[in-house]
C-alpha cells in the first residue's frame, strides 16, 4: 500500500514529509517523491527506489516552503522509475497531486485530455487526475477545492488523493474513495496521511475520512465535505498508542520484536472481555433473539487473515453447531453467494482497509446479512462498513508479514465463537469456563514457546538453503500449516506449500524426495495417530521432518529430525501456540539468506486495490 503525507503550517514542510514517509515505509514501496510550494511555484523531486535515494537527491536543495506533500509508491500503472513516481503535476505546473489506489477510467480521461492539448510524461493514472484538476481550474478560474469536487465526479475507481496548488499556499485538499485518508490539525498546522503512524509525532486526535468525503486542510483547521460539496460533521478518533510502540526497542527487526510482543497482544485482546465468568463484547450489540436467529456464518478474509478464519470455522462449528462457510474475500462476491437476514458474515482484516474484504462485507450488507468486522485498527474503513466490530488490541504492527495480529485474531475469534455459544445457550457454561481458563493461560504459554528461539534458529541454519518446503496438518492444524508456508514464502522466497495431511497421498507426495523439509503439526488430539502415519509416509520417501508436537511426546521424538515441543492447551486453541515456531523459522531462514524480514519484495502491508 502506498504512503501519503501532507503538511501545511508555519514550519518547513520537507522535514515533516520525510519523517512521515519514514513512518509509512513498512507498507512497502518502490519509489518516493515530494512536492513543496514556495514563492508561488511548486518544487518537485522524485526518485525510484528507497527513501535514501530521494534524500540524496534533496541534499543541497533549498525547499523552504511550509506547504507540501510526499508519497511512497507501490507500482500499479507504470514501472517503478523516476517518471512514474509521485507527486505528479498538471500542465501549468501549479497543481501537484499524490494518489493511492486505481483510477479505472483513466484511459478515457487521458484520451480526452490529450485531444485538448495536454501532454503526458508518465504511464500512471495519477498524472491523468493532476491534469484533469488543473484543466478545470484553468477553464473555470475556480479554487483547488472546487476543481477537486468537479474532478471526483468524473473519476471511477478506488482512490485517495491529496492535492496542493501553488496559488493557495495555506491549503491542502484530500479525497477519500475506498483508499484510507486520515486528517488532523494542531495549533498552527494541518496534516494529512494515509496511515496513523505518519501523524503521531504531531497529534493523536485524527479524523478518518469516510468514502465520498473531501477535506480542506488549513493551519489549525479541517473542514470536511461530501462529494456534493455539503459540509459534514466528521468524527474525531483518539489514538492511544504512540511512536514508541512503533520502534524496534533493541530488536534487530520489527518482525522479531512483534513476535516477542505476542504474549502482551493476546493479553490485551482478552482484557476486559470476560467478566464474572461471562464473555462480554461491548462492540457487539445484537440481541439474544438476533443471535438465536443466525442460521449460517460466512467468514471472508485474505492472506493470513484467511488462515485465522479457517481456524475460526472449526471453533464456531464446534462451540455453536452453526454451519460455517469460509471464503477468500477476493472470490466471495463472484460466486453468487446465498445470504439473507439470518446470515452472519465475519470480515477479517488486520488493517481494516483490505480492498477485497471491504467489498465483500459491503456486498453482504446489501444482501441483508449481519456483518461483524475483526480488525486491529480503530477508525479503519471496515469498522464503518460493519454492523459490529471486534477489535484486536495487538498494537501497531510494522513488519509486513503479520505475526502478532494473527494470534490476536485467533484469540478474538475464539472469544466470539464462545460468545455466540453463550448467548444462544448451546454450550454448557462449565465448558465455556474451562475454555476461558485455558485462554487465560495462553500468554504465559506463549512466553514458554518463545524460549525455543535458539532451537528454531539452529533448524533454520540447517534448512536455509532448501529449495522447497512442505507443511502439513489436519483439523485446525491445517490452518497452521498454511500460515507457516505463507510466512516462509513471504520473507525467505523459498517455495513452500501447505497441505491437509490426508491429501498428500492424492498427488503432492510426488514432490517428496531425499532431503525435502516437511513441517508437520501433531498437536491435534483427535487426529494424532493419523498424523504420525503421514509423517512416517514422508520419512519413508527421504523427507527431513520438522515436528510441532506436544511436550514429552516420545513417539514424535523417534520421527523427528527437528522437534519443537508445545505446552498442552485445548485442541481448538493449539494454533495460537503452534504458529509461533513457524514464525521464528521463517524469520531466521530469511536472516540466514541475507534478506530483510520487515520489507519483503513485491509485498505491501495493506492491499488496498483489488
């Protein structure tokens, strides 16, 4: 996901822009640029590659203006080079613009503008919007805000726009349609960004724009309008965490820091949600009758969140006996799903901005279904598109590969499954209490698992040069296998696949040859014997076996080349513990291969385009 930062005030804008862009680096990008208004003109510098390249290009430049915008770009239209980097300017050089998202009708607009005499220098859809806004200002002799309102009526797609005009040195205009935009103001300054961390050095009170809203930002003041130009009352949120929470705190990488923050993330997600032996979810306000009427649950998510949804399917069906469908959010709308007022859709998105998941929950609401969102970000888009929200309280996650937000999702979803069972009266309260007690023990058990760091690092050194990995599990262990494979792929670039272990002999066992590492999840009690059989099958064909097994399991010891022993918990809670060694394995394999775990190639923290 690209990063946007804007500042208008009394201080030089450039240092504010660079600092804000640094705070958004974790989202992934391949070029960067800034535009600063000074003396009735716009000075723009853009560079492909890392922010360091941009800062080198800025050395010696006298960017003294107090109004500016900056952008870190993840390429969609056009290669990641200097010409395609943002900001882009209009034909007069007076308007500069940065953009997240995709303008779907840019080709039609570009053809029209070209016929009117405009020349284009990039391959981007963004330059088209800059030229469009500039042409409107020239034709109508109107303000930047008026021209922007005119332009957005002609644009189709998902976009977050931030614009400045050389003749309006005290104004930034920001637009939100599906792509997140956060605005704020302090005494003497106005601020805008695509993510909260970019603004935290200046304010914790922010306004997340909603879809079809435009903000006019001036020093000390923000005005929000809808696309029709009518002023609206915008809700301000207060962000509890600060920039210290987004620093490495002595760890070599954010990912490792966030793996070790998982005990606290789980504690925080549990905190305040169990009172006097009952689960209380303040953000879920449906009546008992509403919950009793649910006949089907559908879970929609992408990537790591999809794997937490896979584990949740087992928990919800087991605790409540309600049938659960699991869908990739990117496929959900296109299969013509059957939903009605008795359906409950759970949308899971750690950022709350994942485009496919947002589209899925909006579709579900249009079909009359109830929607609950599971997210880590207060004020994110999904919180406004859902009927109820279940926040994970993991704190900011900077590493692109999700770790602590995944465990927090697993905890939140298990709580929600128990809550449904409790409110529908379908589970013995004593059984609910036993499961809650097991969940309360999880933070301490996670700390135990983290002591395996040295053993996992040793195994990583042993297998860092492998070309392929196979991960296998059964039941909830399949979700762990898929998540372990994804983590390894994401940050080490080793080909890895996760399988239901029983399916291996239906084709994938052909991939097993001498020395191939196979990771097997053995902690599920019900299918333990079958998993031992699957491990024996791959060992007979020369595989090296890495086993996640219950503590003091002598049978697993005899079948393992590497063994990571887990504390005992309830079977449906095992993914919360079993995932941790696989996170560490992916991390240390990446480090052994000389790769950055925090910034894997081609990936962004949030996927805000479909």
